[in-house]
């Protein structure tokens, strides 16, 4: 066993909303894995979250979807724990698990009684170090992923439109790829390509491990050093330097297919998650679409009555991302009328700004959701990891509320004027074929 000096150790304090001091201990193992430990002994349970910095951002043409594929493969057996044994052992010990993949990350989530902590480290180390690549299982999971693509994209109007929107919005950057992958790429994956992608993405030096709950820091560190530290580091994924070309005007995509009603989606280019403009952009999204009193809901749903619903969000991404607007157009209305309503309301906001009441309401809603979302040990693990990856420091979790409080009405108007403009947007519309035929007559 290595000496304690093999690890870089720091302790930080995070101050949550309820005023209690929470100590998060940070360690860097000799192989580069970062370990974050938060103790909470209120219930005898724990959570282990593994954040691998690999997603569609780290793919290229011809191999898209591989990161998402491993979200499935990682549950299909390794050297010590064979096929399906990860889930079997988890359930026998009263735990559960899940995983998710994004443009930037693949995250594995375990929740379990604290007494099973050693087993969790053992199983995670087994599949990180010695994941099996049985050709039959690979073929089976390839079929599962392809089926998921058919149900969530090919046969889902919103999923299909969003995929086309994103592909059009990003010309050069790898955010162009769909997380689930293009269908021809899914069919063409090779065992050699999958092994190479796994070796690149699942290195310990490409991982942040977060442990929360009824644990002791010393025991977590001992187990991490016993099970995870022997896994050798690898060369990191190639750096992503690509940036999109200057945007000189609107880009537009139109899809025509059978549907009950039109859909309209917009994507405005915005900075990466750690940029200070993300806070006013998050508030702007709430002012526009949160609740029946929001700007776009009142305009599109109540006044102009050309939409059933409207939603907006400012993405958290490692590289510059998107501010997304999505409108479900009312049956019988047309997409152009909904777009006209959106444009009119955005122009009014850019011109006149927002009220103090709107700002306060949006800020309160964001903070209620934020603090409600970190009440459990599992949600804390997820939040700690996301702040560590997207903001470069999990301690930013502690300053999130203060940053929101600093946002002014002028900030919100400024980002609306800067980012929510026609030359900075991509628009995707789904037009029902029946409606198109009626217009043609």
C-alpha cells in the first residue's frame, strides 16, 4: 500500500442553504483520480458517483454514440463480476444504480447501505479495469442502443427535431453529434474501436469520484486506494480546440412528417457553464417560460393562443453551448404564427427589460429548485460532481446562490440583447404533412 504522501489532500467547506457547515474532503490519488468525500450520518446509507469526462464531445465522425454505448455495456460483466452480476450484487445488498450520458460526461450512480461500501468500490474497480467485451453482449447492447434511438429520436417528433436543431447549430464543434449517435455509426462500431474509446475515456485520471452519506473519510480513502488507485492512468482524451465559425445569420431546418401539431425549437449560442453570463441567462429562461405568468406563456398560450406550451433553458456545457426555446404549437395554428409571437415578446424584453418582480420571482424559483435538488445524499453527490466538472471547483456549489443574488435586471436585459438575436440563432420547425397539404391547396 502506498504512503499517504502519494495523495494530494485538501479540505474545503461548503455552506448550504440551511446554514450548516458541511466539510467536503478532496484527495487526488497517485493515478490521477480525484476523490471527493462528504459525510452525512443522518441515515445509514451512502452514494458513490463516478464522473468520467467523456461524452459525444470526445467522439468523431464514424464513431458517434460510443460514449452512450458504454452507459449500457458497463453493466454487462467484467473479470471478477460476470454478466449481470453488478445488478445482482447491488440488489442483494439493498442498493440500486443508474447511469447517464451527456455531451461532456458519462456518470455512474450507486445508492446503497453504507455497510456495502467496500463491495461498491470492488465492483466499480472491476468494471473500470477489466470490462468484458464479449462479442455476443456487444451485439446485444448495440441492438438495445439502436432500439433506443428508434424510440427516442426516429419515432419521436421532439427528439428528431432537437437532433436536427443541434446538428444545424454546431457546424464544426463535436457538439454537432447526437449523444445517442448517428444510426449508420451505431451499425458500424468495431470491437477495436470500442476498446480504444473505453481505454481513452475510462482512465482514473479522467474521473471524479464522489462519495456522500454515512461514511468515514479515512475509510473511503483506504478503499479508494485499495481498489481504484492500482488502475493505471492513461493518456487523456485529446483536447477539443474546435470552435464554430462566426455566425453571420440565422440557420433554419424544416422537417415535414405526420404529426398532430407543429413544433418550433430555437437554439441561441451562449458561453460555457463557468462563464458569468450563465447566471442571468438562467434567470432569463425562467422569466420567459416558468409558470403561467411568464412572458412567453402569457403571450403564446393566453393571448395569441397559438401554442399549448413553451419551455426554455440555458445549458451547462464545457464549451460554449445553447440557450434552448421549445414551443408546442396548438393544433390548427401554424409554426410561423408562434414564431411571430416569440419574436414580438423577445423584442419587447430587449427594448424594455424586465421588472424587479419578475427578477425576484425567477431567482426564488431557481434557488428553491436548486436547494430542493440537493436534499438527499445522492443529489448532493450529483451536484458536487457537476460543479467540480463544469465549474472546475466543487466549492462553486457554495457560491451559486450568491451569484444569483447579484444578477440585476440590467444584466438580464443585456444578455437578452447580446445572445437572443436573429443572427445568433438556429431555428427548427416540424410541420405536419397534413397541414402542409392543406396550405398547398
